[in-house]
C-alpha cells in the first residue's frame, strides 16, 4: 500500500486533516495474497494523549480494489465508528506535537460479518483469525506545519 499524497514516514498534507478538507488521502493497493476474500483498513494514532486513537475503520473492501480515493467507500464495503464518534474518516488533529498515523491494511480470508458503524473493539474481534497478510503506511502530522 502506498499513497501519492505522502511518502511512508513523510508529512501528511494539511488538506487530509482537521485543519483542511478532512478528506482521506488516496491509498493505492497492490499485491494482495492469494486467497484474499476482503480487505480491511484501520487508521490510528498511537501518540494520542489518551492512548491509541482510531481515525478510520473500513472493511469488506473487495480484494481487487486498486485504490481508495478521497474516502470513497467501494461497493460492498462498510465503515465503523471512529474515536471522534463519527462513521467514516476523520483526519489527523493532534492537540500538540507531531503524531504518527498508521494506515494498516489487512488481507482477510473471509468477509467480516459486521454492521456499518461497528466499534474498533468489534472490528478487532472480527479480524481475529482472519488476517492472511498486512501492509502498513505511516505518515506524520503536526498542527501549524
């Protein structure tokens, strides 16, 4: 998984944060393992003062998906409730300092039987035993950059 909007370990542009348009960056996907039935994505900030903060949960992404663009949800996919209390993507919005944002893409052996709006705990539980591959992209953001 890569992004044309930021390099791995690089700065996430402001337009993808609470200081901008708050839309998801484009994520390009390739090389899912054989047997992948669905993909799931979790975006999280492990540097949040209260502990790991979830920014986006999306699952049942068709395995042939080549890109997620602007937070658009592919047919058949569903989104969960992030730690802002919103369904869908909510971008970086650190209270202070530079935070790391991990975009974790999981290749799954089966689709997840979750309803839209599911919580992070529900997604984590459903992922258990289903992950057959994983890709990680990390970006950084600080307010005022």
